[in-house]
């Protein structure tokens, strides 16, 4: 088993999804919990917020974001099926960020509020060097960036940046809802949409509380 793990670690050094998923599954089979599995995979402890989100299955949360394959799939323990054997269609976009700057770990692709597309291709990422220093700093980089220097610091944590993203959209909806002047029949904000976005903000705040306790 030690020789097999070493081979898997060597293969996973490329950070491609397939080799990383095989390594993660082998580590789970060896009895490691998600926190240690991801530490082995990335060489640093990932923040508690990752495991709070992963335990709830981020792909089902309905947040204004498309979730990357890594690290979320690697955080799925065997009793929930383990890491998926194959990545979804976002893998090439994640690989492009990795090629641009191997220190970046893509997490989510932000969705422009109210429109089911990415927010101009903005990707939220951790930096592995920041994680190794015990910091959960989030950097944003465009999918089509050409230079590592284009990655800019956005906040102290993923949940903080997601909270700001959703709260901004909620405030815009509330302002639009309160403004009833010169509106046609189809211009009013749907009250159900307001409730849904408020619920998303509440959900993020619950994650923030869980990550701090």
C-alpha cells in the first residue's frame, strides 16, 4: 500500500482531476478523514469553510456560483460515494487557471446575479502558499487571463466573498422592488425571487457560523 500511495502521489503531482481523485479515494480507503485527505492532496490544510460547504454538497445549494471539481469532489468521503471518477465540463477551465498559475486552486466560477452565466468568467481561488501559511485569502482571476499578475485579492475567505456577492444582488433587488415609478407590467421584482436570494444569504451566514465554531 505505501508503494501504491507513492505512485498515486507522483501521478497526482500534475493536479489533473483523474489522478487527484484516485489519490483521494486511496487515502479514504486507508482510513483518513476528509481534512487529512485534502491536506495530503494539496500539501496544506484547507480552511474549515471548505468542509462545512462540502458536507452540504455545494452543487445542490443553488448559490450564484458554479462549483469547480476540485477541491469539492475530493472532499466527498466513501460513505457518500467518494470522489467522482470523472470531472465535469468545468475541468478544462480549472486546468487553464492551473497552467496560468500553479499556486492557484480554483474553487467557484461566479454567476452574474439574475443571469445564468458566469460573471465575466471570474474564478475565485485559494493560493496554496497562502493556505500553507494558515490564511484562507481569496483571489479572483478571469478565465481568459494571460498573466498570473492578473489574480487580485478579493477577501479573507471564500464565504466572505460569496456573502458580499449575494448581499449586493439582494440589495439591488430590494432597491428595484421599492422603486415602482415608470415600471411596466413585467418590470416588477418577483417576491419569490427576493425570498430565494434572502434565503441564500441566510445559508451563507449559517456556513460562516459553522466555520467559526
